[in-house]
C-alpha cells in the first residue's frame, strides 16, 4: 500500500465528500469525527513521505491506471501517456502547508460555523476544497492541474457566499468566481499552446523537449498571469479585500492557503515547466523575468500595506496585509530567479540567490501559519462583537485570554519580531536581497515596520481598553475544537521560530533544490 | 491565410469576451461573456485536433484499416471536460447572481459597489 | 483602472496575434497521420508513434477494449481528470443546493399540483403538456442509449446524462411541479452520491495494480471483457472492461445532478418569499 | 441527383441565414421567435432532405444508417419546434413582455385567464434597461 500514497492523499477527501449525504444524516458529531480523522490521516501520510522524499531526495511517481504505477513512462515509449502524479520535495512542501492549514481550520470551524442543516454542505465543500488543493500540489499534468484548480475555485466561491443572509456575501462569491474563471481560461489557453507544439500535457516531458520558441513565451505569459491573478498579486488584487472580508473566518484562511498553493504552482511552472532544459537553444531571459517578479512583489508589499493602514474593517485590513505579505515571497523568489541563469556560472546564485529563494519559500510556509492564525482570531473578534468595524470593538483582552495571546503571537510574527517565525524568513530575505540591491531590502524593512504599526492599531483598539460587556453579542466560551485549532497554529509558529534550522534543512532547502535543479 | 482563419476567430472571440467583461455592468451579461471565452478555448482545442480527410476516432463502422485516418482524440476528451466545468461555473454564477439580486435588488455592478461598508 | 486593463488586454492581444502565426496550420497537427499503416497485432505497439495521440489511436482499442477512442481517453487514459470533472459537478450541485435552500423556505418547499379539469397541470397549455408526455420516453431512451453505448458510438456518461436531464427540464417548463421538494432532493441526491461512489469504488477495485486500472478489459469475454478484433468491427456491447461501468455511474450522477439544479433553480425563481410572480430575475 | 442535393442544401442554408438576420433585426421576443423557429424549421428540413437525396445513389450500410438518423431527426424537428416556440411565446407573455410596435386588443381583455400586473411590467423593463 505504501506506493499508493500519492493517489490516497487526493482520493481520501474525495470519498469522504461523496459520502457526505450519508454521513451528514447520521448526526453532526459522527460527521465531524470522520472529517477530522480523514484530515489527520492525510497529515500522517504526508509526514510519512518526509524521510524518503525530503531527506533522501527521492522522487515518487504515480501513473494512473498503468500496470506499473511507480514508473514515469510505460516500456517502449519515451513519453507518458497517462496522468502522472509526482511527489518531489517542493510539492511535498506545498502539501504539508495544505494539510496543516486544513486540519487547524476545520478544527476551528467546528465551533464557529453554526450547526444547522447547511453545515453538511459546508463540510462537503470544505473536503472538496482540500482535495483540490492537494491535487494542485501533487499533479504533474497541466490539464489535471486545471481540473483541480477549478475544483478549488468553485468550492471557494460557494464557501465565500456561505452566509447568504449577509447583504454582500453572494456578490463577493460572484467576484471570486469571475476572477477565477478568467484566470482558468487564460491558463487553459497557455496549456493549449504547449499542447500544440509538443503533443503532451506532462510538465516534466514538456520541459525535457522544450524548444524555448516564441510560442513558449506566449504560453508562459498566459500561465504566469493566470497564476498571479489567482494568488492576488498587485495589478490583479482588487478582488482580495472583498472576498476575504465577506467569507467566514475559516474560509478566509482556506483562501489564503489556496493563494499560497497557487503561488507555489507559479514558481513550479517558472522553473519545472519553462525552466532551462537540455535541448533548448534560445533560453528564456531569466533576469527580465526576475525583475518583473521583483517589481510585482515590491508593488504588492507597498500598496498592500498602505491600503491596510487606512482600513477600519478588521478583515479588510488583514486581507490587504495578505497582499502585502505575498509581495515578500515574490521579492525573495524574484531575486532568486533574476540571478538564476546569470552568465557567471551560478556564482551569484550560490552566493545569495539560493538564500533569497529559501527565504521566499520559507516565508510562504510561515505566512500560511500566522496569517491563518490572524484570520481565525479575527473570526473570534467578529463573532464576539457582531461587527467587523474596529471602532465597535474594545476590551476583548479582559474576556478572552487565549485569543489575546494568540493574536499577539500572530501580530508579532507578521511584523517580523523575534523569536517568532516571521523573523527568520524575513531575515533571510533582507540579508540576501541586500546583497542584490540595498534599496529593495530597505523598502522591505520599511513595509515591515508599517505592518507592525497597523497591527498595533488593531491590538490597541480591540483588545485593550475598558471592559465593555454591553458590546458583546455572542458571549459563549470557545469550544474545544476552536481552541485546539488556535493553539496548534500558535505552537507551530513558536516552534518554527525557535528552531528554524530544522525546518529549513529538512523541508525548505530540499524543496528549493528540487525546484531549481536543471535537468 | 485561409487556414489560419480559425485561429484568428479564436483570438477574436477571446478578446471580445474579455473586453465585454471589462465594459459590461450587468451580472448576467458577464456570465455570457465568460461563456464566449470558454467557447473560444474549446474552438482552439478542436482546431488543434483537426486532420484533413479524417474520420472520428471510432472504429465501429469505420472504413477499412488501411485507408484509415483519424483526428486526434485527446483534445476532444479535454473539451468534453471543459464543457462540463463551464456548465458548472455558469450554473453557480447564475445562482450567485440570483441571490445577489434578491439581497440588493439590482444586477448593476455600479450600484453594488457598496461591498466595502461593513454590516 | 479600465483603461489600464484595456491596455493590458491589447498587449496580450498583440502577443496572441503574433503567436498564432507561428502555430501549426489547422489540419497539420503533430504526429503521424498514417498511424495505422503498419499495425501489427501486438498488444502494445510502439513503432511509428511520435506523440501521445498516436499512441491512443494505435493502442487504445486493444488496451481498453473500447471501439470509441475518445471514450477510452476520457475514462481510461485520463480517468483521473474525469473523476475530478464528476467532482466538479457534484461540487456545484452541493453549492447550489446550499445557496438556494437559504432562499427556498417554508411553503415553497411543498407545492400542490394545480390541475385543470382533465388532469393536466395548469400553467402551461395543453399543447406543451401533451408534447412533454410524448417526448419524455423518447428523450429518456435516447439518453440511456448514449450512456450504455458510450464505448461503441459517440456518446458517454456526460452526454447521455445531460440528454436525460433535458427530460427533467421539459417536466419543469411544462409545470409538472414537484410535490415535495425535500423528498425529491433527497432521492436525487442519494443517486448522485451513489453514482460517484460507484465510480471511485471501481477505481479502487483495480488498486491491486493501480488506481483506475482497467482490470476487466480483454478478459474471458463473459462480462464486459470481450477481446475485440483489431481494427474496424461492428462493436460488441460486452467489451470495454470498466468503461461501461464508469460511464453508467457518471450518467446517473450527471442526470441526477443537473435535475437537482434545474428543479431548485425553477423553484427559487418562483419563490414566494421575495416577490410576486417569478420572472424578475 | 447531386445537383438537386446541392440546390436543397443551398436553399436550406439561405433560409437559415435569413432567420439569423431576422433574429438580429426584429424588435421583440415574439417576432424574433418567428424568425428563430419557423424559418429554422424549414431550413433544417431542406438541409436534411438535401443530405438524404445526396446519399441515395450509392447506398450501403453506413449511408443507410445516416439516412435513417436524418429521417428521425426530421420527425423530431417537425414535432418539437412548434411546441417549443409556443412554450417560449407563452412564457414571454406570462412574464409580461408586450409586443413592440403593435396594438394588441386581446392582451388586456378580461376574458383572458392570466392577468398581468402593469407595475410589474414596468419594473422588468427597468431591470432590462439597467445594463447600459
């Protein structure tokens, strides 16, 4: 059974979702138990793969329906004819993010989403969202990636509109699916151009025969634009505040995870699909591409944080911070891309480019953890006061000690204060980007300071101040599941912050190596 | 030049649909625009699969094996998938538009701009 | 903002218009157009093949036991895509019922059938009702034919299911109203779930070798496993391995899913809670 | 035989093109329905008969199948097109869409079993106008 792990990771949530009409009738306790078990099993399977894949650098293939599934191609032919799943260190890294985020988010949502008939639909869609994100992480087939992208975006849109009684929630869902559909149409166009030239959909095969023609660059434009649109980087970030603000708190966290996975996929397409291959003649100009990514990143950072400073709505504020944090990752990886194929034989890449990429990729993981924690605590705040407006919140620190502590942890982590995990990845980015271009590093630090200021505002206005029990709408204590979700994320933030070496050496460094290795 | 005409149609449809996404304000019309974009992608794939003087890739009642030429099968399978996904997206968007109309009393994007005001 | 996006659109359009000149001409795709010229009877024949599609055309018939190569691509070679596609449909049915059950409340969940003096439903005219009664069996039979013969002739689970769902659409527009929405929904939802479960369980049944492995094809010939002769043949219903099973499962799922969407949408548009008459949306 | 088939095909396509122009040019639902269903019924009938006539001289198994399919298609078109046109027209009337540029007396007559509320009609017009 061990060599079937890749397909089990994707199909287990699918089965659980398909059986929801049955388990949903059997009572919500059983249903929650089943889902938590499935998500725990998923995490277990993912961590089972860590010794083989991340530490020893093996690559696991799974060919659907073939007589020998662990082979990449069938005997006698040089190209894969079936759908292939591929687990290398980078996709495992993506999968671990998804696994941890879905587990904690579902634990949180057991206590916060109202338990009624529609909750069954909620958990079905949640499981399908998980399956879509897992499929996006592990598939090695462009069209299959498209299918899973659609699964995640449709379930995301439906979940954004979950609270239909709110005035604007359906419109936010509409906006999300509109953007997603445009993005997936562009993506499919890029896939079609790749297929027209090489007659295949397999990422690894296309990369091995890539000719770096003009059409490839057009295809790359389409695919990168689509991915950036879904990830919410700056020119296409208009949908982010509306959707993140109107969705339930746990779904905002899931949308954030979806953005992270899309970003990872964008990096994977940049390197593994359109990266340098052995056969190609005219290479893609990596320096230009890197600078484009860097400019997008800096714009995202700056616009995101300046827009966040003036917000009075806690969720919109956090959504703009999500845009701003995306900028850090784009900056780190962009510096890596810019020096990736420089003419100095990879000296600059070894000197600081790889470190910048490690910083950027590490920041994806850290950001997924602390941003989720912040979104979840904002859910608690919204629930307590019945509003998202910061002017209507005061003195929550007197009531909810746990929420206060975890919000503090998340806010300090996002601002890059030691000893939390945001500090480690931001330090890596600052150091390496400073060697590339000092101005960029200074901008990044400035944005970090503004982030701290913005979160101090939130903390001061909602947690400090006199105790006002008359403003509290919902005073029931948090359930065990909600607390467990918050505590797990906070513990992960502190552990990653205290021992960054283990994570970087164990997961991040192999992931970057797998991403940038030249076939 | 005539043979490239199909590709020109594909690109024109895509540009048409994206332009109407930018300029139209009615939620239902946006759905129609996205459907046009999806049709353009479907046409693109079907164009890639075409071979002259070929039959559909079905052996039941096909001509004899020696003179058999068939069009490429996998783009057809893919656009089958894409059509179903497009149907799903369209249905969900229409439902969201209906509920938006019930909540706000309008389908005009300009009047729906008040998303940012909380509560 | 609009000007910026329009400018970006024009840049992308420029890229596309310069790009399409470099695409291969329609009717001149990659691969060998004479794939079948030297076909031997071996099971996996790799000579004279340069692309994935050539492989499908040349070996698909023998490997999957299906005369229709498109079906064998949909359900066998790229079966995982089809699983995802079925999941998309399930997903959208789930989300639509989640969203619409928040609108349809109280009395809208149950509705009595209004009939005229001769027992036909009121609302639409007699012409439409009689036309529906006459057309419904033909539509259902044709849909079932498409589903079952998916591996022999053009068709398959999705197309057949959609054709069958047009029968539901006919019932809806000719005002054969559903008496109890909850019960109908539960019935359809059960069968939809059943179809998907059959699909995925069939996938797991081949798990001894690999997920979605076509373990029934080219067997003894008693049950869906007939070894079909190479090349053109009249088509045998009991060939195709797991393809007919998957096709039927998908057909049931699509029929029930689209029916749920149609019924719920028509009911939501006629919901009394919002406005009188249901034609405003 | 083949000349006859070509003539029939050409006529059918001509009628279909005319109906498309009608769809674009006519002012309201009812006249568009006229163009969209009646003309296409005739057009598809002509096209199908052209196909049948074209296949008649050299008849064998697969051609025979095509002819049978075409005949069934013709029968279904003849049967369903008028019914669907009727259903659409009635739905449009139930929805309160008035014919453009036409004075219809029986529209608001009390003998008609479905009465249309005038306020609703105006409102739906507003909704239609909002998109500009």
